[in-house]
């Protein structure tokens, strides 16, 4: 027969999720939020690692409360052991910092005018 303490410990342990379960819940919630903003995230890719980021690219993100943020242009990337801090500049000229670890980051490569023309030309050929 288990004591009350052992029952409480067992109940607590049964509530703990595995890493896969936790990631699955996060991905489902993130996917649900992205469905609300399909146009805003066109051509943006979800980023988990700063090595895929380049200064001059565009950042949009959700914070850990799943609130959508417009972000801005990536100015600098500061890497440390604990956090990777991204410095962004928005359309109003405001400069601010966000953490890769405390946000769900989406990145779009900087598009030059020729990139835009190429995309328009290729979309015309597809018709």
C-alpha cells in the first residue's frame, strides 16, 4: 500500500511530459497560430538555429505567449552560451533586441529588386 506522499509523487510524475510530447504540443499550437497569419508568413521559414540567419534578412516572430510580432530587419546576431540575441530594426527606425530561445523566429532572406523581378517572371511562366 502506498503512502499519501508516494501517491502525490506518482501523480506529479505522471503529469510530466516527455520531450516529444512537449514539442508536439508546441508545434500544434504554433501551426494553429500560423494559420491565422498565412499572408504575413509567406516565404518565411521557422528557425531554430542562428547559423541559418544572415544580417539584412527579415524577422517575424511569436513570443512564448503566441502573440504575433512584426519584427524587422536583422541587424546583428550576438551569440553566447545561454542566449542568442538578435538586434532588429523596424520600419519606424526603432531598434530592439529579442532572444532566439524565448521566441519562435521566422526568417526571410533579403530580396533584391532583381530577386523580386525573377519571382514575378517565374510566376508568369507558371500560368
